[in-house]
C-alpha cells in the first residue's frame, strides 16, 4: 500500500527520501510528496509517479532544497479522496507548522473533522489523514510538547495508522507512531531512517527496530526513545536484516518479476534447506514450537490467507488431507472473522502472508487467538507483525519480493506446505522409505525448475500469439486446480486480461458455454492418475474450436494431438508437481503483459502489501 520514508541526520534529506520512496514504488501508489524541515518547512507533492515529483523538484525553482537534514516523504494509494495534488501527502495543520504522512485508514475521521471545524480549523483535502495533523495542532497549542500532542492525538484515533510527524519548531526531530500499519526504524551512524518497509532502509543500515502496535518513537539523528500510549518508556531490541541492497536490484533483468521468477531454483532450495534432511530422512520444522502432545491433539487445520497465499493454502489442503488424513479448511482472511467462525479444541490455525502485515490476515489471527486457538504463521518477513504475534511458524526465506504479482513467495510457501504435509503424514502412515523418496524429490526440484525456465523464449513465442485475446480459462484437477487459479490470477493482475480458473471437470457445468475460437484454454495436464480425465476435457474444448495450451509431462507426445501449444515440465511425484506446473504460467502471464505494454512490476490499482481492510 502507501509508502513512508523519514530521515534525520547530517546528510541531504531530500535525496535520501526520494531514493527511499523509489525503493517502495513496488508497493503501489498514485501520488507522492515530501516535507523538509530546517529553519522553515518546505512541502512539495504531486499526483502521479515519483518521477513527476522529482522532475518538479529539479526544475530550478527550488535551488536550496538540498540544505535540509530532516524530512518525511510518502507514496499514496488512494482510499479517502481521489488521487490529486491536494490529496497527496504530506498534510499540514492550519499554520503549516506541522506536517505528517500516514499509512492506514482512520475510521472516526468524520467525527474528528466535525469537532475540529467547530473549533475553527480549516480542512483543505478530502482525506482522512489531514484531520490528524489538525488534531496534533490542537493539542500542541495547549502545551508546546510535540510528543505529548502526538500521544493525545493518536489516542483519539480509531482505525489503522503508521505516522511520521515533523514540526518546523523542532527541526532535527521526527515522531512516528504505529497501529496496524508497519513502521521500521533504521539506526545508522549519526542518522536515523524511518520507513514502512526495510527496502528503503537497507541501503543505509541493516540495524533496525520494529515498532509494535501502540508504540510511538521519538527520533533525532543519534537517539531514539520508544513509548507506549501511556508515555511509559519501552526498551527496544536492535535487530539485523539478513539481506543486502543487491537483493532489491534488478541484476540485469528487465523487470523485478522476471528476476524473481528466475530466482525460484534458489528460493525453493532456501525454503527446504536445513529442513528436508537427506541424511536422516526427516523433516525439521523447529519454528512451529509444537510439542509432541500438541501435534497429537491436532484434529483440524485451518489455513487463512488472501490472494496468492490463499491458493498456496488450497494446495496445503489437498496435501494434508490426502497424505496426513487430517481435515483441512481454507478461509479467506477477509471473511473469516465476520462470519462468527466455529473454532474448537483440536483446531490448528495457520495464517499465510508473504509480507506478514496483511491487514485481513492479521485480524483473523487475532480473532483465532482471542478464542484460545493455537496460531502458526507462514511468512517471508522476519520481524513482521504476523511473525511476532503467532505462537510459532515457518519463515519461507524467499528474500525480498519486489514485483507486486507474487511468484517466488508462492513457490516457497508451497515448499513449506509440502514439508508440513510430509511431517504430519509421517506421523500417520507415511513410511520412512516413502518420506525419504519425497525428500529426494524436493532436493531435485530446483534443477527441474531451472529446466522449465529454459523454456522462457518458447513461452514468449506462445504469448505473441495470445496477447490480443480478451479472455482465458485455466483448468486443472486435484492439487493442480489451485495452480490453475494462481495462473489465472497472474494473468489478470499484470496483463489486465480477464481469466478464470476452474477444476477441469467443472467446465461442463457452465464455462463450456464460453468456448469458441477466441477462447484460449490452459490445461495443467501432467501424467498422473487423472490424466485420462484431463484429456477428455481437452477433447471437449477442441471440438468447440478452443485454443489449447497444455502444461504436460516431458515425453508426453500424445497430448500434442489435442493441443495447439505444449509446454513441458519434468516428471515428478504429484505432491511436488505444483512447484513445476506453476512456473510456465508465471512466464506466460509475464510475457503476455510485457507484449501488451503493461507495467508488470507495478500493475494498476494493486499494492504489494494490503495493510488496510
């Protein structure tokens, strides 16, 4: 969603903030702005991309912009108020003395606005954010204590916020506050950087402090003090980020998405390294923090997630039910807590979120824990809110994912879920010999993914022929039905082509009415026990003139009789097949989007991490 960067130190604040905002572009936004504080306050904001703001700043009309050493910046993803210069952040108080940037949504802004207007404040934008600046101003006038004013203001807010506040009365100081929207402080040498994502910090320091909900931090160039809303001091531990700036560079690829697709051999390996043990033939998932007794008591698993992570959860459902014989449900996080879910003894809730900050998933986590249910997390970001609030969990170790459309995080999540299913299955009736075979399959997957990636140019040639189609169907069966859903989602997200995923047999229950010569149908058709069923579905599409793209097992020449195009993947056991079958779908979506001239890394209307409901 929105991005925040704040800087205080001895360097040019404007350059550091603008560069930091560029690192956050992948999160999705529609406008950008900056506030710089010295002996005055300078505010500049523009609708559109950061490049528009940067060009405006460098047009010669702001020659002294580089003299400031304190400032805040923001990329806005519109919620309240349409994208415009007026609604862009930062927002200020009546006297333009206080400036702030905000991620989140203030649910009671209308009542606060009414109170402020009655007291003579003039609100200039359509946003919920501006009322916070005036509310701070209201309290600041009473005691001239900025920290106290922020404390009193945020205590009146209902909703979510990540805030950075500066005042021209107090240059060299930033106050930040968090409730439900992530903020991180990077502690450098004589400088401090506050951001909503570590990618804006890592260029300067890998030493960070993660703010928790209900915390406020008072920052100067060489100090920071953290408080609760009751003004009590909180000691915070400085942690190290274990990746560097090269992880968020394109490394010669045209787009981050393509780079991340090609990183999957290594990221899949990272997900099972030290966990799928060849020497002992065992699965080690120590982060679960579950005792033998607790594992024995699991009667039902509930996966909760959104979007791509939800598709990973569906794969987890197929695997755990088939191999471990434990009932599984997969819930949309956005629906879970609003439908009075039935939770009972023996339930194990597992939330899945790449960022670890997804608002709906976090709310579902808290709902489950409030009912005394054990909650585990599968996430990518160390120190994220979900990681901190779960009882245990598994990091996927995919590294930073910059492309909005998730690729490597999905296959890493699936890798983790395969290991979880194997661990639970071995406790049921999966023999040691069978477990060893699956562990060997996992270790072989990275090289197999590399083989699939070598088909990228061929897949691009297919994309050339399909790029103008307006609709696609993606069909799969069994564990590859969720892969069909994921393939359709990728195409929708980045190419803006309408696509739907279905179980292949469901085609006859409605979607077959859509089939004609203008409808490409992607079949995920590996050689398995239901292969003949898939082929029957392909014949039905072929008879109606549909164009068929088949994801098939290497060596399957028969499938060419039914297909217009065939993309081969190596033969593997069914359990691990989604790690291979999804890769051609990622590449197909990528190449179609590029050929259509779409911005694949920053698709319209989308944000990388959805931190508001």
